[in-house]
């Protein structure tokens, strides 16, 4: 990615611009050639003078000059993907209202939905950048607005409607600051418990949804197991850890119980979470940090982020 958001912010803060005279020369300069491969940003009217007005115009008209029917253009990552990255970065700057984000997303979706290649490319970009927990642009708020826009603009009979509605339902669960969805699980001795009645020592409960046959789960749990600060916090009663096996092979689960860290509560939900779509477990392991009242503090966060939250004041 060669371009940055500088060009977008120049649109917001420059209140007027001077037109560049057209040059009818046969040989183009490198600068002119470079300009041709940049995203076709809209021209903001000079009558819009405040950054807020200019930003709103830029976002709502962002894709108007982009030809979604041009398959070569859509396939050009330097233009299409970089343009999308700048678009979502501006939307996710922390100052964009739900209404502006919704209108901007709907305008974007209206442009690409009728074009097969553009539709495939743009939906992939939205999933890769906004819905992948490993993406630096991961943003559930913006992805939810995208899903809402797609559900508004897609024909009701479209095959994507049901899957997108399901994703939106999952996104709306277990939001930060809200109570985590309750679920039933079973301890190795068969004792039946729920998340709601799980004892919490200290004011933090770290919930780890895992599968011992998942290599990523093994790596993350080993990292947690070797973390002396976490071990000390669990032993001292400052943090509780609940590890839940979410798959259906109880034999595998029992065979690996001895490998789990000391002091953790280990259970299996017998696939109830997946059956009830209570949590979005698209990537494993999935880690949630809750407070003593089982409200979500961090949702589906990497261990490094959770560790920073737990030990913000030092070990």
C-alpha cells in the first residue's frame, strides 16, 4: 500500500483548490502517470468550508467516480484496496456518527452489488479488514454498519441475506459493557454449572473458548501457561480463568485436561454455545475478559491485549 490518508485529510482541511490546466502532450510525466493510478476521489465543492462538511461530502460521495463495472480497475489492488482502506480508516476515526457511516456504507454497497466481480471483491475486503480478528482494521462497529447496509440494499431473495443477518445477530451479542451471554457447562466430574453462577475471585474473569486439537489454541494456552504474572494473579485470587471446550469429542477433552494450567476452571459446554449461536467462535481460541458481574470488558481479544488490561498497573 503506497498511499496514505494524507490526501483525504487534505480534502477536509483545504477550503479551496486551484484547477490544474490540462496538458495535451503526447508524453506523460511520471507524476501524471502516478496520478492516473490513484483512487478517483470526489471533488468537494468549494462552498463547503468546514472539515465536518467536507468530511461528510467526501464519505457520502466517496465511490461515485469509481467504475464498479470496470473489472481491470476492480482487480487493481493499488487503487481498489487502498481506496477501501482509506475509506474505512476515515469512517473509523472516532468522530463519524452512525448516521453518516450508515449513509456512506449504503452508497458504497449500492455501487458494487449489481456488478459480480466488484461485489465479490468488496465483500471480501469488508470481511478481511473489518471482521478478521487479526486485522489491524478489525472493527465490529463498522462491520455491523456494513452488514446493516447490505441487508438494506440486497434483494430480499438474495442468498447472502440469511448469512449476513446471522452475522449481525452474533455481532449484537456480548458487546463491551453489556452482560455476557449465559451458558451451561460441565466440570470434569460431571457437575453442571452456568457462567452466571461461576465464582469470580477478584474483579476479572477470563473466559477461554478452546479446542485442544486446534494448533492456535495450543500455542495461546501454552503462552498463558508460561506467563508468570497470570499464574501469580490466579494463585492470589486477583483473576479467575474459565476454559471451555466447545467441540464434541469428550474423549479428546479428557485426555488433555492434565495439560491445562493449574488454578483454572475447566469445563465443556457439550456444543451448546455453537448450537445456540451464543458466541461468535469463528477464530479459536476466543478470549473474553469479564468483570465480576459478568459484563464484557474485552470481546474476542488477543491475549496480549487482555494481559495489558489485567496488568496495566504492573504485575
